[in-house]
């Protein structure tokens, strides 16, 4: 008799990117590439391509709740990645849903600005993020501009990144990963602060010269969530995710798609 198999289940709560390079689309591709079953709760629709975001349509809050309850009430999840939430009302609804269903292993990517520079989070939503959602996160994954916005101070060096990671844990999350892709230099360094261990870890990778970097933040945080769902520790999951995104960027560097910032190659291990 065959034994019953189970999936490693990962839920993404984020916005849809019609261009396919970031958001829900990137998350689901990453989950699949990392050996997990992906599910989604769509919080906003964007009219978006490689050049930028031309329109945003927020999903009504009651429908976000309906999606959450439908997925978590039946399938459940082993980890969740949270991306674009857009408004304070959506943030509160998602926080309440996570509590209602007892969700564990929460990776929060505080998406504020798209690669093109388009604003993806209302100004008044930042306070709601700090108050309601960051305290529920097992891992917070801001890039440098997002860390600056959350902390209200400049992050210009790797030393600043380490200090910012500590300060972000002070906002209530268990651990914080500050991503250094926006800084200058030949290396792309990320700084992880493990709050429970009071320990700092650095993850470095060679910076790849390419315009195909749309969705890198979404992809990294989704890969972390996938590896958490598979049973890895936060430090192990971040290390695996850093390796995955590096190879995805390298594999996608020579492709041409659209006239702006192209995507990474999520399925580089398969084709």
C-alpha cells in the first residue's frame, strides 16, 4: 500500500504583477522551483510591465478575508510570505487573519516601492505595518530604502545595515534581514540579525551587472519562506535563498524581455 504524500505548503499574500516578474507571479514560480506547493491571496492588482506600474486596483478588504479563510480553513500552510499590502485596512485584515488561523513561519517583505520607482504602499500604511504586522513576523526582509523608511534614518554602509537589522528587531519581529542590493560596490551583501540569539550574520555574493533585476526582493523572500516550510532554520533558509536568487539573476542576465527591467530566471535549474 502506498503511503500518503504531503506537500510543503507556502502561501503568498501579495499583489499581482501583470508582467509576471514580481509579486504573486514571482512568488508562485519561486515556491515551485524550491519544491513547494504554492497558494495565493491577492491583495491588489497592478497594470505593470518591465517599464513600470501604470495603475493599481486594491482588492476589497472583505474579499481578501474570504481568500485567506478559504485557503487556510481547508489547505493550511507551513509558511507564509507577505508582500504588497498597499493600505492600512489591508494590513489590519491580514494581521487578524494570521492570528485567527494560527499561522507560523511568517516572512514579511515590506514592499513599498517598485523597481521602477513607483510607490506601492500608501504613506499612512507604514505605521499600520509597524503596529499590526511586523510583530507577527518571524523574518522581516526590507531592502535599504525600505529599512530607511521604517527606521527614519539613513542606511549607507554595511555597518549601517547591521545596526538597522538590530533596530528592526526592536520593532517587534523575531529576526531581520536587510538586503544590500541598493548599495554600491562589487559585492551584494545582506545582513541577518537573529533576535533570539543576538547574532549577526552576513551573506555576500558577487554583484551581477544586468538590467534583469525586477522581482529580486519578492523572489528572495519567497525562497526563504519555501525553505522554512521545508524545515530549515531561519539562517539556513536565508543562505539557501541567497544562493537561489544569485543563480536566478545570473541565469537570466542574458535574456531580453520588454524594454525596462526584465525578470530573473526562476526555473534556471530546470531549463
